[in-house]
C-alpha cells in the first residue's frame, strides 16, 4: 500500500552548506494560484536539494553524514519513493558510500548494455541510453573525486 497516496506529506529539503533540513508545505496549501517557488535555505538563502519524503537528515554536527548525503544527491540518488517499500538502502557514511557507488555503477552499466543491445533504435531507447550514460558518468566522477590518482595534482580555478 502506498502510504504517501493517502495524505499530503511535506517534502523534505536539505542545505548542505548549512547542514540544515526542512519540511516545506505544498504550494497548494499556501497559494494554489501563485507561482511555484524553489525552496531556499532560511539561513543562507541558497537553493535547497529536494531529498524526498524518506530522507532522514544527519545531525547538524555529523559532517561525514552530510558529506555522504550531498554526494548521493549530486549523482541523483535521493530518498524518493511512493511509500510502499522505501527508496532502498542509502549509505550514511563515506566508507559505505564507496561500496554503494561501485555496486550502482555495475547496475547502471548492465542497464546501459540492455538498452544498447536493443536493435530498434527508437527515440525512447536512445533517450534511455543517454540517461544511463549520464548516470554512469556522474558515478564515475564521484568515485574519481573520492579516489584521486596518485601523482595527479588537483586543479585550481
């Protein structure tokens, strides 16, 4: 049973800079005729990340937990679900994050192979291939950032 289908739950947002999470009312509860406004952090004013209804924020003092949550969000792994079974496992610390990303990378590559092997070449298939390539690129970038190559120096901007 989809528990989120029977009531309006407030969406959960996170500001990684301030390590703050909020629940925000739906637009329909505030001003149904008004324009949709992005969620902004009440402390710093930056846009907040839509983390999903199943997000349980780390404590404000848990820097590693917030770093992990931000890394998940940057690669598109949030806490959205219909409420039936939840979004699945999400790591809460950097050590578990590495293994999670490596497992996801294998899944994403398998999905890419499945769509790449489809001979139809329809726009839907091409869109799926582009989606999986983007997800793979984002996970690889996160892993590369966590494990820089020896001898390489970080670039400055």
